């Protein structure tokens, strides 16, 4: 079985190089981590990248690349914080709405990418999308100012 996988890897690597890619194959550890917090599945995946850092991504309840960390202990620490934060969110009556909103945001990003890759989108439409996004970011900032902070062990990464 390993010989078949290795042969397929070599074949795909060759095809990518013929397309002009610089391919670096890294044999590394890939870990899947799963939790269930009050009926909500949380799943993560992490692996070691070519810089010898641990790249972490949350894959459930919605996909979100987190970032690269120096060591596996840092990955475990950030997952622990994420679990605590989801426990807080799960106590909200709006948890399902929050998760649904984030899934819809991910879908919107995917649809927008398809739109620009497959269609000649007008400047006016792009400008309108930018206005919508700007208004959404303003609303997020406004909501932050008007809301009570609940979690203090870690500062937000983007607010």
C-alpha cells in the first residue's frame, strides 16, 4: 500500500512541476482533534509545515485557519482556550445563530471567489461589495463597543 501511495505522490508531484510549481514534499505528522461541547462538534487539524511550525486549523463547526505555532504545546494551549471560549458561547441562547452566521460568511467568501474566477464582474458591483463589507466591519466594531466582554485569558486577534 505504501508503494502505491508513494507512486501516486511522485506522479502528482511530477504533474505539478510540469505546470511550473516548486513542490516540496514534507512527510509529517497530521493530527485530528475532536470535541463535543454541549452538542456542538469542534474539530481541529494540525500538521508540521516546511518551516517546522505547527499549522492549526479549526474545521468544525465552521472552517477557520488559526495560525502557525512554534511547538505542539502551543497548539494544545490555543485549543484549550478555544474550548473555553466555545463553552462560553454555548451558554448563549444565540449560539446556533452565531454558528449559522459564520457558516454563511464562509459560503459568501466561496461564492465571491467563484464569481470573480468565472465571471467578468463590473467595477460597480465590486464597489458595492466593498461598501457592504465596510458596513459589516463597522457594525462589528460598533457591536464590540456596545457589548460586555466575557473572556479575558486571551485578547482578540482581530478586534
